[in-house]
């Protein structure tokens, strides 16, 4: 059978043909969409009852949970179940020991997990409402957590029973959701090709049956219908509501149309499709239903493999390896399982009878990794040379990933890089060089323990290594765009939470003009981005902050906007997108490579099986090409020559700016600020730095690779248990910040200035009193001699620049004016504490009655008393950098200094306190840097502990 539920429920759930009240057994019927955060209503013919019982016959996970049980009459408007109107809630049991889970929460009128009932664990638990008097009822509504925080414990098979006396019951409705699919235990043994296909088909059917269970996500087609083609008609919403047979036949019907349009004779398949549609299966005959599904699925596969656009799959380069299974997506070189074996391989698939025949495919091992691990194979444009990364066997501290190259036939393997660094993700460039990712930046990942890795490039022989990116935290997976730029994933935490900053960027191969392609202001974390030919889309895997780079495959429509959270269309909707809550290790996808406008080569792990090679398309079709039951098959790419994108000329002009500098030109800072900022209000542009956390050098001269007590290295003590400091606005900046200085903004809003190259920069717009008006929460960088132009600040990036010669362009670029305390990393104790010492501590000392101690006395956590008091008592406003905080675009004048009650107090007059302009500027700058404490990343336990006043 395809699947049966074995959870001791009253009835079996046939996951591919869902029954609702005995009326939904026919092909094409929609399964009930029981959503954890929705009001799930179950309707039935109106009748009189005093007792209304919800019986839970199956649930997702352990004991089921209900946050509210509602009963409605014929009008459907008045909830008859509320305790406030005299109704009484009872249940078969209730989980003990939790104040937030009580039976009386079933009808208290409050939603959310904190006001819910959980059964104690018996079979078929029930929750019941006793109405104050018999009433005519027509509908029951229930939810698991209408606040939307929890997905587990969701009722998925229920019955509604009514009674007038509490003794005699009548079942008036039953509903079974599709989410109860039980995955096959293991691959069939022995593994024949027919057995593998059957396993793949059944696994696919099972995972598609879960779509309703993961419909809480905004990207689910059950929430927002999506077209299959950019700008096309809605497609996915209808498809995911079909049962397995109906969906298979619909996809086959569409394939017939598409392949006929490509000139193929599909008359035989049309007849086959008609015959399958005419088959009738009794609603309760599971065996006949399974047979029909498998026959339809095989027919669709045979048709799919005839597509001429699959020609690139006749030879595939890939790697055999075990999954990394790291704790975080940026730590695969640090804490992976490091199970050796596999190597670089090529799969040849012959074409027979007009279609690809994967059953006759042959695999050739080109590089035997033996006890080491190979990864990330990439071909040059002529398909004559293979680049890849290799890690030899050995202890983690001594074994590094280094880049290698070999001839296309596997001969002449040779190392290209060495040293105490990790080098991987090779990407051949049109100019003959190779981009890659490396830990040669010698920085520490700010969120956790390991080193950071960023984008580099080198010559084809491994010489002339140099950074393309100066980012402070990690980057991954470069690929080439059609215009010759590099597309890659980078993470950034600039004044925002840590978990959702994995975005797609583009950069020229000389490191000039990096720019966001997609992802800021969204929770979508994108990995392995690749352009889809002819569409304006990018294919990618939607990943979590944690674990490996597994998830659903999405097509991002850039025409919808680079900040639009709805731009991705998930084309594997049966895979839950976990954001920052773990990651899928099976029934998931990774490593997408578009091979045509519609088709994407991927790695896919079916339930309980290793990763194999699959081809999927934008219409929800997927077909297995190869699977080795002993080891994963990943990172596939067509093994053929490809068109070389243009080799972009270098724009680095090292003689056009002072040594180590570049130039910024802004046409009009008011473009994009909106009408709440008066023209002329912006007087200065401050250039700030997000300071890198450098690696330490051990006694043996080697770079220190890991920092287990990593929170002690933060630039503010926000977490870690050592006297943490955070307040009503959350965490201040645990990243060290610096200021290089300010540039003047002309009366027309233009600015023209030099800025340091090779640094992580961002800008702040200031008024005449150095109050922050707007802030960048993303990063910039310059190569030496680079000139970078901006239209405005937060403007529409597709807008054209103004056709005029703005004032700032009429003079030489300005040199940044350092702040009064000097340029460089900002130290609260050196810059802000002296202001309190001079003006405040005579009253605000340790004896202050309200605890507003503004002295510099250090406590046992090495924190000045003033910093702790100001942050914890909410005297200053800042962006919350707490883990898991979703990024958002903040309007001007809604944060920082202008929203700090400290300055409202000072402006209103606070006794005789009057700060000098320089002192005011110092305090305002600290606030608008998001309140860091220390200017560096010295381990907190090694900082001075003497008292300061």
C-alpha cells in the first residue's frame, strides 16, 4: 500500500485519497485544510443538541492541542460555546502540570498556545462543550494556536458528535486530513530499478499529502495561489488540492500540450491519458487506487523523459558524499559529521526510443576521495577542466578544504590552494580566473563559534588570490549570471536579527559594485542561487539558519521586487520551509541547477533514503535519475560545454583616489526618504563601519579556529549568562561599530566624498544637530579606486538618476571629517562615559533612589553601571538584534536618538544640565550606532575589572 496510519486510530487514513464525511473519495476532490493557526470549521446538517463533542482520532505529533472550541447555530455568527454565556467545557483528560493548558481554556474566548487544552495521551481523546440549554447547531470551529506560533499537536482526523442527554451520541461529521502519511521505512532490498521507481513514486505521493499540514507558511499555495509561469494564471493552488491520481493526470495532460507545442508526436500518450481517466476505482479499494496511481505515474514519467529540453542531462557531473549535518548553515567546515568516502563522478544517461533512459545509466568515478571528502565540482566553459574542493582524512583541526583541478577525464588532479584556510565553492570566471569562498578573511563568524568565509578570486593556476568581498560574516555558493557578474549568498546582521540575513547578491569579477539582488526585509533565506534562462527568475533552495543547505526549491521572480517576501514561488510545496527552526534532513531538496527555462537539476533525499539526482520542473513534476543507496549523490551539473558570459573589464582605478580609498557620489539623499523628511533637513552623511572580529593567533602560530564561549567576545554583553544587558527594546548591538567621519550634504541633497576601501561600510543621514534621520541596515564596500554612485537613500532601485549636474559633482570629493573624539572603532567608556562623568554622576551615582547610576563603575560582568542603567531602563532607543528577529524596513525618524526618552528629557530641561554640542554629538552617535559597549572583540573575561568613575 502507499501508506497506512499505524497510530491505533479508529480508522485507517489512506493518505492520497482523503475522505471528508464520506463524500470525498473521487479523484480530484480537495482534502480538508486543517491549519494550526486558522479557524477550522466543520459543518453538518443543523440539528438540536445540548452536548457537542470534538473527538480527535489522529494528530500531528504527540497529544493533540486545541486553543478554542466554538459552536455555532444556523446563523453562523454567535459562538454558543463561550463560558461567559453559561457553556461548560469538559474533556476526556488534560495534560497535568502546565498552567497554560487547562480544560477551561477550551471556551474562554482566548486564542493562542498560552490559553489552550492538551490531552493527556489516551487514545481518541475528546473535548466537549455543554451548552446551557439545547440549541440548534450547524457548525463546530476549532484551532490549535490561532496566534500562529506552534504547528505541532494539530488535530488531523476528527469526528463531531452531538447529544441531548450526554449519554446517547450521534456522529454528524468526520474529517480526515492528508497529513497523516507514513513514510516508507527504507529503500527496497534488493534495490532494482523498478523497485526504486515504485519507492520514489510512493514517497512523492506521501510527501505531497502533507501540503495541508504545512500550509501555515505564507509561501504555501494554500495561502497564496501562484502561477507556474511568471505573470501567468494561478496554478499551484488547484494542483496541491488534488489527490495523487488527479494531480498526476493533470500534470500529464499539461505535459502532452507542452510537448506537442515542441513538435513531438504525443498521440499515443493522449490515448493513454484518456484510458487512465476512464478507469473507475471504488472509494474503499485501496489496492486498486494504488495500482492506478502507479500506472499513471509511470506513464507520466515516460512522457516527461521525452522532452528535448532534457538533452543537457545526457551526462551529469556530481559528487558522492555523505551529508554534512552541521549545527548551523555556516559551520559545515567546523562541526560536520566528516564521514569520508565517495568522490567526483560522472553519470551518463543514454537516449533510447526518443527519451532519456536513466535505468541504463552508467557512473564513472573521476576522483576517488577514499577516506577524505570531495565537494562542489564545477566545470570550466569548455568542459575540459573540473574544479572542486577536497578535504583529506584527519582531525578537524589539521584537515582543511582546499581547491583542486583535474582534467575532464579525471587525469592530472592537482592542488590549487594550501595553507591553514578552508577554500571551497569554486566558480570559473569568464576572464579565466576562479571565484571561490574562503576563510582567508581571518574573521570570526559573529553569531556563533567558527571562522567566517567570504568571496575571493584567483587565477586558474591558484596564483594572485585576493578578496572580492570584505564582509564580516559568511558567504556561499558563487555562480555566474548571464551578464558576467557573480551571484552569491551572503549573510549580514547589520542592526537586525541574526537568523534571516541570508540574501542573494551580485558583484563584478573584480570586486566592484556589490549589490543586493534579492532578500532584505524578508524571512526568506536563499542558497545556491542560479539564474533561470529567459525568465528574470532565480532558482534557489530556501534554507534555515540552522543545519545543512536543505529545503524546498523556489523560483524567485525578481520583477516582483528585491524586497518582496512573496517573490518566491515554491515548486516543491510538499517540503516544509523551516526558516530558523531546524532543517529537513529527508524529503527535501538542495543544489538546484536550471538546465532550461522550465527544468531544474537537483539533489533530493526521499524519506529515509540518501540524496539522489532528480530533475524537477516548474509545474511540480519530479523524476529520479540516479540514487546510490550507500552514499549521497549531490551538487549535480550538466557535463557539457556552455556559453561563456562576457568578461567584464576591470573598473578598479587605483590612481583615481587617495591610497586605500574609493569614492561615493550620491545624487540626492532625499530620493526615497518620503514626504515626512523636509527637503534640506539632511545636512550630513556619516560613514560608519561594522568592525570585523579578527581571529586570534595561538601559541603555535596557527590561527585560532573556534571560540566556544563566543558570547564573551561580543561588543556588548547581550547574552551568555554573565550579567547580560538588554532592555525593553531588546538587544543592542553586539557587533563593534566605528565611525570614519561625516561628509557634507549639499542643498540639493547631493554628496561626493572619499571613503575607505576594503571595509564594511554603511551610512547614516543626519540633520544639522547630528540627529539621525535614516540609517542603512545593509552594507557597502569599495575596492581601492572604485567610484560608486547612488541615486538617493532607500529609493526605488529601478529608478533613473536625475538628469542634472548636481552641486556635489562640481567640486572635488570631500574628505570625511572625523568626529570630535576621533575616527575609528567606537568605545562607549572612552567617548560617552566622560560625558556622564562631567555632567551627571554628581547626582546619578550608586545611591540614586531610582537606580539611575551613571558612574563608570564596573560590575562583576565587566559592564559600566551607566551602560547597564541606560539600556535596561529603556532611556535610549535602538533596533533589536535578538536572535530570530525578522528584519523590516524602518521609516525615517522612527528609531534611535529621535525616539529616545533621554533626549526628550534633556530638551525639556533637566535641572542645570546642559551638554556641549560635542558631548551631545558623542551620545547621539553612540545611540545611532545601536549602542555598542566595546570597540573590539576582546574576550570579556580578559577585560579590565578595575572600578571606573
